[in-house]
C-alpha cells in the first residue's frame, strides 16, 4: 500500500494585526495518507485544519517542510491533476444552474460531448441533486451547495478526494447520504482525506485519523489502536421501577414516564440490578456497555492542551 499524501515537518505562520505580529499556525506537522483509505483530520476551529489543506493544494505556501502527492512534490502541477477538492465554504456564481455549473467545470477539465453529459447526469444523481439541476445556485441552501460542490470535486475522476468540513449545513439524512458516498468512493479505490469537527462521522467511516491542536499533531493512528475497548460504564434502561430502587447500584441519569436511565460503573452491580428487576417485576429495556469513543479522546486532549 503506497502513500498518496505525505507531509513532513510542515510549518506555516501568518502575520496578524495593525502592527503585524507573526503567529505560528502549523508547527512542524507530519503525517501520511495511505492509498485507498479514508483518513480523518480532526481538530477544533482554529487548530490549523484549513491551513493544512490550503498548503497541500498550494493555495498558500508553507514556510518550511515538504508535501508530496502521489510521490511528487506538491508544487508540481501534475501532482495535483488527480486531486478533487471541496472547500468548507464553497462559493459559486449565483446565476448559474446546478447543471450549468457542472458543465462549466467539465469544460475547464477538457470533458466534452457525450461524456460531459453522461458525467453531469451521473454526479447530479450521485449527490441527490437531479431534481434541482435546473435551479439557479442562488436559490440553493448551504446543504445543496455542499452537494453540488461534491459533484464538481468528483468530475475529474480524482484518485485523491480532499473534503474540508463536507457535512456542514447538512441535516441528519444528508449526512448519512454523504457518509455513504464517501464509503463508496473508498470501494472504488479512491483515497479520501476528510477534515471535520463532527466526531461521530469520522469515527463511523475513517480508517485512520490525525488530531491537530494549536498547530501540532497530538495523536494519530488507526482508530482501533487509538480507542480502548475497555468498558467505561454500562448504560441500563429499566421500566416499571422508580429510580430510588437503584440509588445504591448506579447513577440515575434521567427518568421518562416509567423508565429510568442508569449509568453503572461497577461491573458486579449489573447482576444485582438484573436480579432486583426480576424480583420487583420490572423490565430491562436495554443494557449497553459503553466503551471509549473518539470524542472521549478528543475532549481529553483538548482539556489537557
């Protein structure tokens, strides 16, 4: 498995203020993305995620370090020929329709004739925008712009797809559809670099992740290696009994109707709760062990930063 993207000790600083002061935004970051994987790039606002992406694409130039795409220096145009990119806040000419917008980019990419029409139709359908294809972009919602932006990013059949906060502005159904598209891109052999602050999405679909805080990579690796399988607590939902029955066995989180949600931290208390429910003619609705999540790791890192 080859490396599609690699950053080696990349630095970038900006000057801010009326009397310019230099602020180091990227502080020698290093990571790599393997061929055919979905790589999650995670960090809070201002951590340096977008600056990293702009450096990869040569929209800005790093002060030091090396970036390679498909083994080529990223400064070479041919290194970026097979890259598709969806920015966090895409801006398009408002008075084009979705179909005209994709046709414009197809022309820029040298895609013409029947192939052009087929590609536009295929990608509009892929992102669920075929019904709004002839609507002007100024009438699109942010989520619709994200969808047509993704179609544009895929027009050149890229081997590497870079997505900066692609789930922004999408409702839960839209996020699920976007996740499915990203997973299918991997199945087609493409590599996906996904920058996001939506931890659930990253945990659900990414193979490896890197976490950036204040311009530094503080953790990276395979999700299975980063996330412990140790049970933190067991979540138990019981019906038919008051919360007071379990005050000595677990932490009562909430009650709704005749149901009680408990957090049980001691494993030996689980059997006692089961016996108690049976004796009192109650009912266990669910019993779910909760292991460490990517959110737990992320929050812990941010708190200790």
